[in-house]
C-alpha cells in the first residue's frame, strides 16, 4: 500500500510539474499564421506575469515583438522580419519562458519541434 501511494504521488507530482510548463495553441493555424501573415497566438503558462514575459521578449525585438494579455495569458507574436531564422528564434523565446511542451489542438509536442512542424 505504501508503494502504491508513493507511486501515485510521484506520478501526480511529475504531471503537475510538467503541466505548469506547457503552452497552448488552439489550432495549428494559430502557429502557421506566423509564417503566412507574420502574426500568431500562443497561450503561455498561468504562472507567467506580464513583466516576466516582457523581460524575456525584449531580447528578440529585432525578430519579433510580443504583446501579452495577462488576463488570458495569450501572447501575440508579431514578426518584424518574417523569415525562417527569425521564426526559429520563437523557440528560444519559449525556452526563456521555461515552456517545455506545446499543446497544439489535441496534440502535445516538445517545444523544440514547434519550428520544424509549424514555422519552417
């Protein structure tokens, strides 16, 4: 019994820890629109504040800007220079926000696959 309780605790703790580091995108078009129109939307983890997002986004203003709605947690990405290199740097921004995974629709992928799958 002690082992079962310990195992359940570890599973829940692991799930909770990684759930806190997941960004959400309603539909693939919210990411592919970055490539097509230079604008897209990513819902960042609940724990992030506007100040934290701004402090991380300030390093990437040559490539894109980020407008962050603290209430909804939606980050609007606006490309300054919409090319592959600039879009690849979005992944670096997500890493700075400590995002590990991105749930796109019903599919969860590692942050590092976002560029290859949706932004390249």
